């Protein structure tokens, strides 16, 4: 099955850009589905039926579709409507296309936000959409001191660092070279 892709974006389940076309890859799709299940397991304790969840960089919405069964509403945010527009989903899943920087959602309307990779330019918008006490989960390889400054400048009040699933104190995070999982609290 060939899919025309005007933006030449390679997404999960698709591989090898050739003359403006992408080829379906069942292994990549299965890997993406497994990743979404793993991500949901990590987020599950933060979700309940009274919460609103935001996935930034949703792509194929694999995680957003799964999270929809655990929350009141899910916003799936991505820069490309290509994959998001083709897939069905539950009625509480809202797909939103954005410019990659601004987050076009109501202020203080989200309880839990998630992105696979940190984009510093989106921090202020994500913080703005979070309710007081809301949490943003993401990952980064950046130096802990720079991350801390960026999150606090964006309006977050606390930042927690995790390495291999273990919470570590900020002084230790500053000396480690390992990639971080981060939980930023508004």
C-alpha cells in the first residue's frame, strides 16, 4: 500500500521516502503500538475519568487513542494533519493541528500533558494550557541546569528528574549524562 505524502514526513508505520511516496511498514507500526502501550503504562497512574490529557506530537495518535479510555477528553496535537486525519478514534479524542510552537488550546484546561521529546519553544504554551497542579511528562538529554531554567522561565513551579524509572534529586541530575524523563508541575 502506497500513501502519497506531500510534506515528506516519515511517521510510525511508514518508511523510506521515494519520489514523494511512503511505504507501509507493518513492523514499524507494531513497534509504535508497543511503544504506545509502554507509554500509557507509565502515565496510567496520572490519568482518571475526570482528567483532560494532552499529547504533543501525537503523530498517528496511538497513545492518544489508548489514553481516551482512561480520561474525560484527549487532545492530540501535531503539526501534520496527514496521519491524524485518516484515523478514527473515540468521541472524546480531539485532534488539533498546530504550527509546532503555539499550543492552540484553552488556558488551564489540561490536567496531564505528554510529549516524547522536549521542544523548548513549546514550554510556555504547554504550561499555559495546564491547570494549576497539572503535570507535563517528557524526555530530554539536555543539561539539568539548562532544563531547570527553561521550565521555570516557562512558568512551571517544580521539576522532577527520572533515570531508568527512578526519581533522582536535582544535584545528582546535574552530574549525570543519562537521558532524563521529566515531570514538570505547574
